[in-house]
């Protein structure tokens, strides 16, 4: 106690003669007291930050991520705000489709066969698969795409792995940005009809070490099924991402609760529309019976009452709550999902306008374009792997296009012409530009000297929103991918094919 008094300067004040404290001692005491309070406040804030950090560290464990993913999936179906945000993001990113192709004709044939494969379309490259893929990123923040590879022919089949089955990510020592393996645990139905617990490691898509271990701690490694992991909203060094809807769910719940309370209040106010009073109990009972008998009368009827009776409407002016008051809650949910509130609510309301509700502002458009860029990288990685395997495999269709090159833990292909392996992923513009303006610009570019015709044709087809552009391009290009001139005769085509060592009859088909 004495030490505390000395720390705050009270001991010095107590020893002063006649209980008087000089002005300098008061200033010292005040300074020490403020300094002590500041230290206590700082200590409290530090403890708060520590508790907050510990809370989020526990929340984003694998178990916490599983719960967040489960919550995202449920609200993506059951909550109107979250469900509409899910659909809007998919529509903005994928609604206009995407064009994928390669510059070389032979490489493009392998690419289109890979993308158009029935199983691959169902798993990843088809319209329904794209919706599920974007939904996984919205609900869970993660997507795992396994590439099952035939080492003899180089054929690749892609299949998705559920997020709940991937338990851990093994990264390179000292490098959290370089994944090596994904630990998967799942159940399969055995021959006896019972579930069999399975466990395996899958290598990362770009991890191909020279020495391949068969097992890790007794668990087998499936080297012929490398995985491409897509994650969003991940912090630095995180193994997993978290869904787009995670930050929006609390506000969507608040919006839902507000509307439920408002509907309950409106229902309660509608229970009693009029009140009446009487001077005696008997008169009140008789009046109650008469009022109940009026329930079947049509609207607009009249009633005659005596002077001692009164019938008046229940006042609602002070009891009503405007339902538009929930709009700020919906705005918070919409901002968390990166979508304007006018579009989330499907109604511009009093504070919006039709033009606002039907167009994208610049930040929203850039958000959607950033997600498209992410998908472009994923497409190039997945398709690039399939093209590389067509070169590496002993019976691959692209063996003559390059040679295998090892770069530490990466097995790549050095193409004879690097441009032949370029995968082009083209997204339609999110801006509503008049088609006539685009076509006029393409026609103007056609008049420039040394401007190649084929890229302009592709741009024109994309501006006209033509589906399957690659199939149309195949019809107007030769075997080498060069544009066939419109003034070329059938004899010229047959002669060119003969000089190139090809079948002239097949060239005329």
C-alpha cells in the first residue's frame, strides 16, 4: 500500500507540513496519475487485440473453415439476399460465356478435345460446372481440381474434389506459397455395401520432383492426379481461402430479422382495427355480440349507434415502422459481396434509379474482371498441363512440338515455337458497348497496313456474341491455321495440300 501511495505521489503529499501540497507537487501527482492511467489503457487495448487475434486464429482452423463453408452453402440456398448475391456474381462473371483457343491448329485440336470431353465439361468446363465452381468460391472460398492423367497417351480427365475432403496442405519447407501435397480423406462404398475410409496425398499441379516417393507416413501418393487449388479471400500465408459470402451473412441475417419483426408488427396492428367503449358491463357484452355479427358485412357499410356508444379506428400513426429502414442492413450485405444494393434488392427503390439498377459502376466491374482474371489463370494452368502431357507422353499427339525440360521440381516442355502453346482466354466486355461501334472499329482497323485478318475476324465474331467461335474459325482456316483467302479456288487448295504432303481430297472436304 505504501509503495502504491509512493508511486502516485500520495506519500509525498501526506508528509507535507500541515497537509498542504505545493503547486509543483500537484503537477507531479497529476502527471504520474495520467501516466499510470495511460499504461492501464494501453495494457487493456493490447489484451483486447490479443484476445481478438486468438479468437480469429481459432475460428479459421480447419474445423472453423468447415463450419463457415457449411454456413455459406446453407445461406446460399435459403437466404434471399445471399442467394441473389450468389447468382448475380455468377451472372456477371460467366453470363456472357468465355472463348478458349490456341494459335496453332494442332494444339487447338488437342485443347478443344480436352475442353469438350464429356466428363471434363461435366466436371469443370461446362455451363453447369462453371456455376458450381463459382458457387464453391462464393460459399466455401476453395475449389480443388484433380487432373487424372494417362501416362502413356497423355489424356487428362479433370474431376473436382469436395472441400470437406481436403484436410491439409503440405507446402515446401520455409515457403508457404509453394504447395507440394494435398491430404484427402474420404469414404467410398465397398463391395459389401459399407463405407470404407480412404486417405491419400495428391501432388500440386506444378510439383513434379525427380524422386517421387510412393508413400508419406504410410499414406499413398497419387502422382497421376495432380491438383490445382483455387482459393479466394485468403490472407498471406493461409492454406485455405474463405467464401465471398462470409462477411455478408451476419448483415443478411439482420436484414431478414428486421423484415420478420416488421411483418409481425404489421400483423399485430391488423388484429384490432376499431375500438368501442360502453358505460356498463352488460352493454359492452351486447355490443361485442353485435360487432361479431358484423364480420360478414361488405366494406363500406354503415352503423348506427347511441350517444353513449363510441366506435373509432385504432390509431396507427405512432406504431408503424417503415420497411425501407432495413435498407442500410441490405447495403452492408451487398457491399460485403461486392454488388450494388440496388441490384441485390432487385428494385432501385426511392433512392435509386433505373439506370443505376441496370448498369455496373466502375468498382463493381473491376471486381468482376478481377475474378475473371483469376479464372483465366486457372484455365491456362489446367489446359496448359493437358497440352504439356500431350507432348510428354510416349503416345502423345503433340510429341513433335517440343522436348521435355526439367527445372528443379518442375517438369515443363520447351516448345519449338513458344507461340504455338499460348492459350487464349477471351472474356466479353462487361461494358454495354453498342455492337455497331465495335464493328465500325474493327472495320477501321482492317484498313490499317499489315493488319492480320484472322484476329479481326475473331473480334468481329465475339462482338456479335457468336457461340463456338473456334468451330467457325476452323472452317475458314487451313490445316496450318492460316486464313483461307476467299478468292482461292478448289484447285489451289488441292495443290497446296499436295505440296505439303497432305491428301488433296481430304483438303477439299
